[in-house]
């Protein structure tokens, strides 16, 4: 905050119209009674008081201290803060004077007002936003102008865009990236249903709030599919509209003669960014990057994430197909494919967690046997975890573990696409280096492990439990019995795992009882 005399600062506050006269006089009287200096060469004490009382914001005080007391009021709204600026507009946080509702207001710069192409584009965005009402798209409330100030009133969402999220926190876990893109695809599907093409999908236009909800931003380049070609001409060397790093090949050739599938390509590039931390073609000039989108395949995601799930990688590649007819033919299809992969991934993770719990109990039994010095006779020293034909739970656990990102991944700026550290999970202890399930070996006891001078009780031999095998092959040759349906196999695995856990717990209790005897 610039240094300003207290009297001058209060004069600017009164001129700004931000505070009613009666309220300001009451606050000043209370401040004077509290010993706050209302005169002198420093306005910071009174400014600090007004901020603490919620009368002014820090941004407002900074502008007032610079002598800029105009422009805080726009129609029915009071500007509270500056959220950001771009080539087309500046965005402010504002509050309705009477309702108190906070909104985001996009203001067209004064130097663009006299340019009919920019003004038309601004109102085209307002028209596009007004046609949409979906939880994954930022809503528009109003569009108006006050003199030469044209502005669009939108829903205010407190959060971070995907570009900033990845830049500050590193690449996303696979399931989280898929979920964000799934939500964005749902928003696009709604826009496409009403005939609207976004044409500028990119990480910076995906806003994510604190609850993980995604909203599409910036419809400044959006157009309706039935708009006349003559109305789409944009001057000032903007025959190519969009962002080069996420632009579909056909959009680079003719931005005005495209369909909804350009949004699917751009959304695929956005998924690529979320998984790798950089766009598909981050290097080269603008023209070179546009050409690569038309002629080259992007570097494999596996170069940055060798453990990336194959099905998710294939979804991303299909979204980024060069030919529109080879992509998903609708945004709804993208959302369905990602939802299906997410469901399968979460189910595999749940099965992997169950398998890990079983392994932990077996390890506890092994540790108990070592502490006692021996295991009861008849209990095998090698306990197989998977028999012939049984579901390979350990390998599923390994895949699920690979999807789990390590804590505190290295933060690398998104511009750096070389040598990015890979997020890998840890393989379960019961899986070998080759990925095949291994038996858990419980070391046999030796005489040196036994306490000297004390004979351990000898347990009565136990009969080995019969092996239970789940066969996945066709059983018609062996009696014609119907095989278990795929839907029932997960429940059968869970039931068997639970029964095994109970049996193992009873075994531990038995060993403890023997020791006490």
C-alpha cells in the first residue's frame, strides 16, 4: 500500500462510493474512541481498521492509496478484487449491492470497445453462456454495459484451474486425472447438445473447486454450429482461433468450419497434460507446433509415466486421433469410457486392498511362529497364496498399487518435459520381480531359536485343510456344471478371503494358548 496521508485517504474513500456516509462516520467515531489515529502522514492504521471490519478489501485500499477512487461500482455490483487479465478482458470479483451475492465480472478493455469484431465476440460469449445450464459449466447471470464499459456477470467459483494445479502440485494420479476429464466431458456434452462448440478447451479453462468439481470456463471462442460463415470472420490475424498447444488439426486449417469433435481432440490433449505435466508438443514455434498436431504422433505417455494404465492411455490416444472420424464421436462417449475405466480401476483397488490384508495376517502368523520358536506339527512351513485357476489377486494388487501416487511427488514446472520423475507405486511383498504370485515362506525353527532350559510344548498334529480351487475354465467336460458367473467371482473371492482371515486368527490364538500352557 502506497504511503498516503490519513485525511487524503479518507477523502478518497468518501469519493469512491464504497461506503455509506453514515456507516463511515460511525466507524470513524469508534476508531477515534479506540485511539486509532485519524490524522497524520500514514493512512495504514485507518486502512487496516477498515479491512478488519470488512468495510474495504485489501485491493480496494491499495487502489485508493494510489489515488484511484473511480471505477469500483459497475451497475448493481461493487468490485472487490482483481482476479486476472487476458488479451480479451479483465476479470474481477464483485458483490451485488443489495443481495450480497458474490460473482465474477468479465470486463471488456476500453481499447477493445471501438473494435466491432471484439465487441461482437464478447456478446457472442454472453449468448453462448446464457444457453447453458450445467453443473460442469460456469453459469452466466447477466450482460450489460455502463457507458463504454461492457461487462459479463458470471458465477464465481473459488478454486484453481488445471494448468495451475499441475504446475504447483505435479502430475495428477491416474484416477484423479480421469475424473476431472470425465466431468469436463459431461459439460461439453451438454454444450454440444444445444449446438455449441467451445473451440478453446485447455487446462487453463478447466476450473476445479475445493470439492473436486470441474467447471468449463471461457466461452469467448465458442460458436453455434448454425452460425453463418460471414459472421465468424475475425480480423487482426486471428484466422486461426484457439490455443496452439491444444488445437485440433482441422481447427488449425479452418477454425470456422469445424464440428464438436475439435473439442474432443483438445480435451484429449488436456488429459495428456494432466498425465505428463506438459502438452503433446511443447517445443518449437507456433507454426511448428501447429504442424506437429497435423503430422506427428505425440510422444508416448509411457516416456513420462511407464506405469500408466494401458486402457487409460488408449482412451487418451483415441481422443487425440488426427482424423475426426477415428476419435470418440461424442463427448458423452468420452465420459462413459472414463467412467467405465474408473469403475474397473476402483474395483481392482478394492480387491488389491483385501489381498494386502490377507498378506499382512500371514506375515503376522509367520512372526508369531518365529517368536515361539516353532509351529505346530502338521502346519506346513509354506502356505501357498494362490492355487491353480485361482484369481491372481496379488497381480491385481500390484496394478492397483502402481496407480497410487507416492507422497510428495517432485514438483516440476510444466514447461520442463524432459527427465520428469515417474510416479510409481510399490509392489506387494508377495509378488515377485516377474509379477507372478509367490508362496509366503515361513522360516522353519531351529534349536538355536528355542529358549534354553525350557522344553516347549509339542502341539498335536493338525490335519491339513483341503485345498479349495476356483476353476475359471469350462466345466462342461466335468459333469456339465455351470461355471461361476464373472459377477459372482469377486464376492466369492471376498468370502474366501474372509474365511481365511478368521482361520488364521484362530491359529494365532491357538499358538498363544500353547505358549501360555
